[in-house]
C-alpha cells in the first residue's frame, strides 16, 4: 500500500540526502531492482547511516519477501560480529555498497518486475535490535500487519500539502527512523535525511529545504535550543516538531516552545516492540498546558499525552490489578500495531496486553505520565521511589540542565539516592531545594556534578553505566 503511494508520485522528489534526490518513479524502479538482487538471501542487513539508498533497501527487501534488519553501525566490532552471526547467509549492506543500489535501475537477470511474493501480512517485515543498554540486545520482530496498522491508524493517505518536507535525523536502526519513512511517504511528504546530527546543520537544512515537519530525540532538541541565542529559530516553514524516545527536561520543552513560536509540538511515547508511538501529546495540548493557570493542566506538559487510535493503555498495580486514575503502576498496552515478539517468543499475555516495563500513571482525563523503567525504581528503607519524580524537581532548579537519579547499594537503607546533574550549584543548596519540594526520604544523599550524562545515540540515559561508576566512587 505504501509502495502504491510511492508509485503515484511520478517525477516528484520523495527522498533527499546529501544534496541528491530520488523521484517517486526512481525509488520504485530501484526498489524492484533491489528485490531481484536480494533473492536467495534470508534477510537484508543494513549497516550504515541514513542514506538515499535506505528506502530502496527497505522496500527492496519487502518486495523480495525477506526481513529488513537495520543494525547500529556505531557498535564495537565484537558486538557487531555477534549480531551478524545471528543471521548466516544474510546480505550485508555497508556504506560502500549503497551507491550500487542507486546506480542500476534493473537487474541483469530479472529486469525491474517484482518477484512473486509468497508471504503475506503476517510475515516478518523488519527486525530491530533493542538498545542493549542493560543486557545483550534482543531482536524485536515487526510483521507487515504491525507496520500497516500503525500507518493506517495515524496517517491519512496523500494528506500532505504540496511542498511538504520532513527532516529526519534519528538513525535508521531506530523504530522512529523506520516509521518516519513509512508514514511520510504514505502521507505524500518528501523525506530529507541528515546522515549525522549537528544542531547548526539541522537548522540550516530546515531553512534551506523549507522543512515543514521534523522529528528529534531529547538530546537533539536540547542542542537545537542551545544553538539558538534569540527568541526565534528562524524556521518559518516548520509547522510540526515531534520529540520523544526518552524523557525530555521540561525547561528544554518550554524554551523550544518559545523559539519555535509558529510550530506545533508533538511529544510521542512508544517502544520498538509497539511499532513506534502508542501515545502522543499534541500541539493543542502543549499550548493549553503552557498557558494554563491550573497546575493539573500545566503538569500535562510533562506527560506523553493520550493513546493513539487503535491503542489501549492500562496501568496495573503490583498485584496485577487495574490501578485507579492517578495511581502509579506498570504500563500495559494493547492494539493491532503491538508486536511484543522476540524471535519465536511472544511477550503478550492471553488477552493481548504487552508489558512495557515502564512505570506510569493515567490522570482522570486519560493523559499518560511515564515515571521511568520499573528496573530503575529505588527502594530506600522499604519505600519505592521513582527517579523521575526527583529528576523533575532537580531540573526545575535554575542552575541544573539535566539530572539522573540512581539508587546505590547501602547496607542500612538498602539503597542510597545519588543525583548526577549537569549544571552548576552548591550540593548542599541543591539538596535543600529538593527537600523543600519533596519529603526528606526522597532527598538525594549526594549530588554529583558532571559535564554530561552518558546516553545512547537516541538519547536514552545509560543508567547502568552511571551505576557502575557510582558504586565505585560512592561505595
């Protein structure tokens, strides 16, 4: 169906990268040619930054009826070798191989007609490896029906205005990068790729390419905000800016709303296993929260919004029972786009609910607040403490830009609370700041200042890395 949208585009440019573009007919012809080249392989492994050939490889694999597997090209040699070993016989596409997918419009043996497809909507379309920040990466399987459900439930066919362009800076091995490709092409929006993120280049590209839509992760948004010294980023065509993938400090969001005054903001929450977003905080929600005098409404700026069409969200308490509005518990999701599958194992329960392993709460109006991973919960003196609650108070401090709260083993209390912060200030004064706003049991035992926090390329905090360091220095 998405290829049908591409086919209808004719000579209209649909993908741009590094000063080069592919028209709709170019992309379609090369995808068919790629499908013939991919025959005989069990899968296609894409091991490169974003490139003009990325959609060619993705659609070529789909036409060939084999899984497309984009890998994190930044991994070390040993980690990559282990991942490659999981897919014997797969065709590996590295940067040096990609121009060949763009140069030949037909395969010498088979022409440009698509191979006869023998696999249906239940076939595996894409395999995405989880970040592996706490353990070996897991292979999450997304079938064609999961991808199609997300696209159909969130996008209107050919709904984009003429000239619309979407700037994509997230890496191709991230679910957001994959789904941005599908949704923008289905909507009829031209894709503009950045192979590597730089805040200045991002702004320059948005202006040059007259970008109307963009997606960033929180670290990118923070750097863009820091790059703009005035109250206007100078991107008049930018109508929509989506951010997500990790917690975004509220000061960053508030500053972004200030420097992009004509832009609608979207905060998206989802996982690899859910085929991207399951909840969004839309532009109207952002504006209402920012202008609200009601604290409850203003707090929504820290939420991830409400469920998307076709998605159900349920909060369960520690006994597995549905929680009341406002109660914190484990977040479960259900819907046609939800895969929750690793290899041959499904993580869905008998009723189709997927355990996200995130803790959160739903307010009375259905807004979802994510309080962090269940594994991150600090247990101090028998009390469960969500790091996110303390982190939100810390980043509200005028001298602190970012914060990560970690539980360090303690023989008396079980765990001590250590806050690692980016910014400046007096540790005693920062502790008092938290104590004045939260009770004593949630006040960090120590404040550690750092120049930056360790994160993945997509902005997820590497808590295990911090914990290992803190266990050594604060044992």
